C-alpha cells in the first residue's frame, strides 16, 4: 500500500537554474560559484563536486550572482542536508536564515 508523503516545507520549491555564490563562513573552505537546481523563499539546493559541506555549516549566499553586478545581496544560511549523488557529486540544501547587513561586517 502506498502512503502519501507530507511536504514539510513552508514554501514550495521551484525548479530554477541560476548562478549562486556560496561562501562558507569558515575561511578554511573556499567559495564557489555554481548553479541552483531549485529554490524556494526559504532556501536553495545545488549540486557540487566539493566535499567540504556538512550539516550545520554556516554560509553566505548570493543568489543570481554575476561578477560585474554591484547590487549583490548576501544572505546568511546554513546547510541542512548533504546528499551523495554519486562518487564525485553532492547535493547540498541550504536554509536561508537572514539577509546580511553589510554595515555589520564592514565596520561602519
């Protein structure tokens, strides 16, 4: 017998492929620019070949990233799920916690 799976997300996901910059808050891990597989109001999901992501990792996220766009707004997020796709690829789910206030980090 099949049972329905209850969706626990507050906002639905949309299959959207857009560039995103992910910067781990820990400087030991480098940033990367990749493409989202899907997004929602509260988070995003992407696939990467980097293996340094872990549940609970804090990251800074810039959606719709373009290197020459001065209007980038970083958001603070955390990794909530890491899924092994195959030997060299990982699916990463990030929950957006809040918008980053640039004044907090620039000393102004």
